[in-house]
């Protein structure tokens, strides 16, 4: 089992920034590709970004490309999502997920994720 805990969500004005963290415990963190997904109000969950086990390759949804940056620190068992130039349409619950078979990059499919965090709310005001 892998336990994932997201932190760093909150309320921010449009144009602002937030950094989400996802801290893992239970298994070897570096064995998992990591991804971020989000679920806007009254919408389905959607892919945001993913990073390979080593952190060497990243992949983004078109809607966040150039504004968001995914990274990881395997020594700290933590993945990050730095979100810049936030827009009201970025408002959502953000989830991190772990993929043992490293299919998340570039598939972006949530069905490939083995473990999920509980989510953290990000709200962007206009």
C-alpha cells in the first residue's frame, strides 16, 4: 500500500501561484510514476500532469502547459505541482496519484493509477 497526502491548496486570486505537495509513505516512492489530476465542480476528473519515476520526463494537459510544473524529490518521497498564472477555471479539487507500471506518461489515463490521495481544494477568484 502507498499512502498519499496532498497539501498546499487554498484560495488565490487570478494570476497568483500555489504549490501543491504530495507526500508518499508505505512503499518505495521512486518505483512509481506520479501524476496530478483535478475535478472541477460538477465535472469529471481530468488529467493535469505526470512525471516519470526519475523525474526526467514530464507530461502536461494542454490547458496547463506553460503555467504548471510537475516535479519530484525522491529523497523526500514528495511530488510537487507548481501552479502559476492561475485562472478561475483552474478551480478544482486536486488529487495526486501513483502509477507502479509507469504507464501514466504519456497516457494520462487515471485508470493506470494504483493509489490516490484524498485531494486538496484549489479555488481561484476572478
